C-alpha cells in the first residue's frame, strides 16, 4: 500500500511517544541545542526540582548571542553577558553537557554549528531555545524553536508536548535570475504569504529551485520559515543532503553512514504525498529583494517603489502607515538609492562560507562608502578559518569592512554590536522589527549578503546586478 504521508508526518509519527489528555502529542526530541541566553533559567528549574539531564549525549551547547565579536577577553565588560557565560559553563560542567566555548574551534552560532558538526540529520526531531531553529529543517528533519520552560522539559525528559501542525507544500519552479539568491526567495515567499500566513503550518519547500540549492542555501530559506508564521520548514533529503553530511564529526561513519543515507532518502515525501495546502511560485518573478518596513513581509524588488497604503487590504492600513512613518519613507519612493549608515553581513541566516564568498565577490576591488560602518561576522570559528584560508577576510578588510569573530553580533544586538539612534542598516539577518538591532529607533533593511555588500560600497540600497556581479 502506498504511503501517502509527507515527510513531516512520517517523522512526527516515528517520534510520537503518546497522546496527552490535552490532545497534544508527547514527541521524542532526538537532538537538543542550547545556548547561553535561554538555558540558565532552564537549568535552575532542574535544580529546583532535583532533576538531571536525561540524555546529555543528545544535547550540544554553544555560546553565540551575547558574546562580543571584537574584544573577547574575560571577564566581559558587560556584567550580564559575563554572568550568562559563567552560568552556561557551570551548568554544562555540572550536568555533563558538551559545550563549544570560545576556546573551542567548533564554537559559533547555534544554527551554524549543529549542521557543521553533523548533529543535524534527516529524519530526526530537533529543538532549541531559539526562534530560528527551523534552519535545521534544510536537512529533512523537523526542528522547533522553544521557550525556556520547554528547554527544561527537553533537558529532563527528552520530549515535548506539541500539537501537530498542518503541512503546506511551497513549490518554486523555474530558474532564478541573475543576482537572485536564497534570501531573495524566502523574502519573496514571506511577502506573498504574509507574516501570519504560515500560522498552524509546517512548510515543505519543493520544486526545481530548492532541488538545485546547496545545503547552505536551503538553510537560509528554512531559517526564515518562522518569519512567515510557520512552526517549522523543511526540504526533503536528497543526494545533496547526503554529500554534505558525509564525514561530518557527529554524523554516522563508514558502513553505518551508508545505511543511514539509504533510510534518509527513503523517508522523503513521495509523489503521492498528501498536503493540507499547496502554493506555487515562479522563479522568474523573483528579483533581488529588500525589506522596506518593520516586518519581513514588507518587502519589494529592488527595482520597485515603496507601495501605497491603498494597495494593501484595509485591515493592514494601520500597520503600513506605522511602517512608513517609522522608516520615514513615502509612498511611491524608489527603494533603490535609499542611503544607509551601517552594513551587516552575518547571522544564522547568512553567515556561512557561501554567503561570505558572494559578498566578497562584490566587495573585491571596491571600498566601503564614506560614512558607512560595515562589518562581517562569520557564523562559526570553522567558517572564519575557511574564509581566512581563501583570503576572504583580506578582501573584506581591504574594502573597509571590519572582520569580526564568530557570533550573533548585530542580528539581535544582545552584545556590543548595535545600531545607534536612527541609523539605517543594510542587513543579511532575519528580522527588521523596531529595536531589533539594538537601537529603539534604528532601522533595518533585510537583503542578501551580496546586496548588503553592494549597499556598503555604494552607500545606499543598490541592485547587485548593476555592479557586474552574479
């Protein structure tokens, strides 16, 4: 009999421990990632209840959110940051959890190091106390961001109580145009479906475009599923997935890997798989994309003008007016040419080696515009090492970018990397909410790393295609 279940429901069923009186599923969590910001309270909850970490071998900790990316001498100048660092060091030591600390060459952003180390595998369930845990779905697993109390629950029981979402298949077919990257694809999807469009859904990304994407590109798309309201997002495992994972330190090895790979490929959604909804997009309709407002859905192609309030449904008029006022933009104004003050290349969305290569290709032989502060923050120490072997750091510094150590940096600015006042930042990160980058009045324009580099050298929002790149 044909299995008409999609990959999401196959994995959910395989990890179901039971059904709770609430109707929720008690779901076994195969991998757990933690960091220094959402874990201290969780460990205290365990101590208060005299509990242990049930499976410390299934948990991996790193430090990323609050660490400085320039001066990392201890103790940190920020007292709260130092307290959080000391807490995760103590907690991991006492509870037997492996910690990738600053002196560990594997350290980096949690959603970079998990895949990099081969901890993220197809067919598993994965949780982390961070919104962008959906990143890991690129490998054909189901990955959830959770709250601090849920972190404690996973640590102590290796399970979560969850309601099963519906599954929407998002197909993008055709060929992406010149200068269009994975970041543009995900911003386009969010623009069309809205920041609430995915509520109650898991997203399955499929079609020609995702089939051709590298694992790093798939991670970028899955990373921003949460920005479209989805509970998670994933891509079915294929040979690209298998090739990426082969030889990773925490992945299966030798004959065991070959057996695992065969199973990974077998669990993908089949041609008869059923979905609750299917949405299709044409790759040719996507151009380099920039957000103009205060949600990731408020975006437009770089050749377009700021939309009018009247072009939106009446129910959205208030928030559109709010966005226009906050960003100090006018209806009909071109987004291209908008001056910037800061350029940030980094975050769990776009800080991998391929992102840095694309940005460096734009920066090479050029220089950051006067009065623009530009920084590049690799996603992990291993990414930084690779970039330095390839000379990318020298390209960036020669162009006037500041080359930093691995960390979350200006994505959420829980560290010294912050916007000041009303600065406008061209950012490769994932959120453009008010205050997201450290200043309550700072303004964020989301775009691909290549587009950030183009904005940095021109001093304004620019079309990367005009620079003869991509």
